[in-house]
C-alpha cells in the first residue's frame, strides 16, 4: 500500500515522543483510513504510548480507548471505552 500526501512524509523517530500524521478531512479513502488506524493502534500497543487522534470523523470514535469531544473550543463530553472496536469493524 502506498500512502499519499502528508502521510507519506511521516517519520518515526528512534525515540518516539510525538508522531504527527496529518491528512486533510476526506483525503484518505476508506481502506487507507482503516489501515492508518490499524497502524496507529499497533504503534500504541507496541510502544506503550498514548495516541491522540484529532478528527472530524466521529465514526472512528468506537476504536478509541477514550473519546473527548469539543464544542466551541471547550470539552463537553468525555467517554471511556473499555472495549474499543478494531478498525476492521468500523465503517464510515
């Protein structure tokens, strides 16, 4: 699979403090989006790091351990998800 746009330029440092992978809303097709989510979840599990995903695509929220929703720049909801769905189970 070949990633396009800014995701193609993402580099993972030897000591990973921050991974910034940016893509415009809607820039990824469905299958590529699921693949990127799988990669992020695998990184989280392998490295024991927190992955922060900021998106307008609320359909991917079931894959998260915790969802923090913002409205007008303020937190209005925090939801813990003890059994997140795999990216393969999600559709949007």
